[in-house]
C-alpha cells in the first residue's frame, strides 16, 4: 500500500499555458489550464519518485521550502 505525501506546487502562467513546479525536488511540468498543469506535475513527481534511486531522491530533496506573502508599500 502506498503512502500519500504532500509537496509544494507553484503554478504560474506562461504564454498561453501554465507551468507547475515542485521546488522540493526541482521537478516541473506544464499544461493548457491550471488543473492540467497540476495534474501533469503530480504525474511527473510520481514517475520521479518511482524511478529515481534513493540517493538521487535524498540529494534533490529540499525540505526548506516556505510559501508566504509579504506586504510592500506601493505609491
């Protein structure tokens, strides 16, 4: 039985589509919609974790990823 783990997904508009990336592993994918980019990133991460050897997973894993917002004076 597999275990589900939660990773960060950053999705940005690029041209006519979207790029989705996971900064913890430096894995990225793309899609025509936000949902497609997210789904493609999930697939890319799944394939990476299934095929990479443990040493590569350990080497690429960056646990210090923090998503937050900042306030900046404008005007």
